[in-house]
C-alpha cells in the first residue's frame, strides 16, 4: 500500500498544472500517467497558443510542455509513468494501479484529482474504417511527435480549430491537403489558422460531408456530397477526390471512466462534449474528495485545462490545510479571471455559458 | 509514407540509432525510440491487422493508445497497442488476424 496526500491521474496540461500548484503550496503529490512520457497532448501542439500574455499566448504548445515538466521536476513531484489506474474504491480514496503492465499496487489518497483528458470522435461513412482514415489528432501525433508522415494527400473532415490547425501542420510536414470538409454552412476554426490554410490554397467545402471512402488495402479516394440545411445529403452533388488519408476532426469526448468509477454525479452538456461530472467553482465533484480539471470537465483547450488544473490544485491544498482559505480565494479569483478571459468572444461565449450551467447544476446537487 | 527529415518549426530530424525490426519475417529499418506503428508507417506498411469476422485491414485510428485499432502480435504476444509500444532491435512483429493468438502456445 502506497499513501499519498494527493493523487492526480493524467499528466497532461491540466494534471501537470494541478500538481505544480498543489506542490507549491506544500502538498505531497503523486502524479500517475499511463503513457511512457508525461505532457499529454501538449507535445504535438507546435502552434502558438492564444489568450493574453498571462496564458502564455504566443508560446508554442510543446515549449509550454517542456516548461511544465521542468517545474514538475524542480518541485520534486513524484511521477509514475506506464501506470494505469484500473479501479477506484472507497469514495475515491483507494486506487488500484497497474505499474509497467506487471505490478498491481494499491494507493490510498486523501484527495484525488482526475485530469484524464478526452478522446477524438469519429464520424462514420462506408469505408471509414479503411487504413488511412484516422483521427486528426492521430495524424498530428504522427507528424509532430513521431516525425512520420501518415500520408501525402489528405482530406480533412471538420473545420474547427483542430481541423484547420492540423491541416496547416500537415502542410508544414510536407503533405498536400486536398480538401477541408465542413458539414456546417461555415468554417468553425479561428481566423488566423483558417487564413493560413486559405493562403496555402487549400480548398474548403462547407455544407459538405464524406459520403464514401474507396480503397482495398487503404483509402484511395473519397466522394464528398453537399448537405441541405437539415444536413441531408443532396443526391447528384458528389465530388470525387483522390487521397491516401482522411483525417477526422469532428470533436472530442471527455474521458470520464474514472469519474464514473468514483461515483461522481454526471449530466449531459453537449456544448462541452457529452456526459460530464458536475463540479463547483473549486473543481470539486459530488464526491467531496474527488476533483476534476481539463477536458474531463468539458472539452476545451490546453490553455483552459491548465487554469482549471491550477484551480483544483490550490483548492485541494486548502482542503488539506496547506494554505489559508484567504490565499485559496485570492488565487482562485485570479484563475477565474483568466478562465473568463479565455471563455469570451465569438468562440468562447458558448463554452462560458456551458460552464456556468455546470456550476449551476453542481450547486443544485449540493456540491 | 516516410520520415519528416526537415521541419520549419521542429528543425532537422535528430540522429538516432538505427535498429532492425521484423514484420512477418521481413526486416525493416527503424529508429530507437520509434513506436512500432510509426516505424511501420514510415516504411509504407498500411495494414497492421485484419478484423476477425470480415478479414478487413486496419491501421492506426487514434494513435495514442486508446482505440486498439493498431494491435499486432509483438514478440509472440497478441493485442499489443503498437502506436504506444516502442521498437526494440530484433523485434518480431506479426500482422494480427482477428483477436490473435499467443505464439509458442498458452498464456504467458
């Protein structure tokens, strides 16, 4: 049996930020991640981040990742890699962990922060499971982390930020993006990234979807098709495009298995990716010693995930008696100001409204 | 489909020790630190496994160890997630059929 004041599951941007914030306040943290390396999906994000200077805007994602890892090391935070949390008992106090695929370990935690992230959604069409059809994030991992090009002629499905950013990064990696396909009547991504792919000459097909993918050993071509205002396919509008890769950038779903296991109360919040554990302004769930941060609390961006991590970190530190309620309040107010700044404007307001709804539902549940 | 040797943001591909991996007995070059799936895709391999009922080819889908579309038989062990398993010099990899089987008989 291992004992820890605070266990954090998931060493991505939210988990690392939570660990750093808690450790700075004197909490003894154990950070657990199933991957061989910490950093979550930060190391494939080679674009500059948005927000104000306080959010490290203008700094590339992987550089932020390196900074977080350095801080984690300097603070002496214990990190278990290749370690999977397979079970949670005793209202989130007892964890069953498998280390290196060999050793079964029990960990008793006073407080638990779940920062497990999200996984990519798929859209289905005939041929969607051919080799060469993959998540846009998978292609991004291949090019920016593994430095391997998964294909040369890409069709991107989805024009949100992931779709346009990964399209641009595929161009940077030397691929040709044949089309960005968007079912909605307009492009969903930030202007700066959309403009970059437009300038590179990538054609956008708004109000279209993929009807079918062709190929035997791998995808060789797709048929696009126009959609009417009710997203029904319009026969006769097919466009045949040769390609060797189809990337799906069609949203993310929070990875909530551990929160279900812990017994957290959920509600469906479509704007933030699906079923989400309800929480309060301290990131505390309906199970009092279990907190959440990042995409598990609603899929957004790495910048908001880091702020939520800090929020959970300082409030856990306070709950454990490491800092005063005044300090936690002052720090939380600062962080909330940053979060509100990230959740405003044309793209952010919808997420702000959804978060407000979560907090309201959380309050209704007595959290 | 090949390595990205030069990159406008990430710079030149760092030098790494070359190793040899074997897919269904055939040698392929890989680099130390590569994930198996990345090394195979770099060599132009498109099929990592075939599905159980319809014998359809599959390759990576999520690329980060969640979806299990990329599982192969690695050093005799079936259902290894090749997108998150690093290569080893001399590694024996087999295209997996269906749910695969333990090579050499029995569970280990």
